[in-house]
């Protein structure tokens, strides 16, 4: 098994309380932590609404770990109300992605 740290940066837009929405995304990330998903982090620049989410995923290959981490990030955003047109929402547009092998 290997561990991969995936960091994705997002430019967000939308209505509502941005800081509260980031808190909701972080709560979902923490809820999704397992043996295979750990060290979740979220940082946000309130003035520019730029968000960076980092997740460490364990899998049998580098590609599978990236896929797993990416899925957790997407799931947390959606679970917190991202991309929900009927409600106050935020749209996460990917701006950057960094994946590092933590160990093999």
C-alpha cells in the first residue's frame, strides 16, 4: 500500500456565508476520514474565496490513491451543498492540483 497526499485549489463563487460553507465542507471531510483517508485539511482565503483542500489517501497504486482522494474531496463539497442550484450555493472551479507520494 502507498499513501498519496492530494491538494486541490479552488476559486469559488456563490451566495451565502462563505466562512460557514467552508466549515461545512471541513465537517464533511472529517466525517469521511477512514483508515484509507486521513489528514484532511481545508484552508480558505476569505477575501478572494480561494479554497485549498488536502487529503491523504491510501491505496494499492498511485493512481488509485489519487482517484480515492479526489472522490472524497468532491463528496465533501457536494455534501456541504456545493453545486445545489435550489439553495444558497458555492461553485468550486478547480485551479490547481498537486499530488505527492507520501510513502510506498
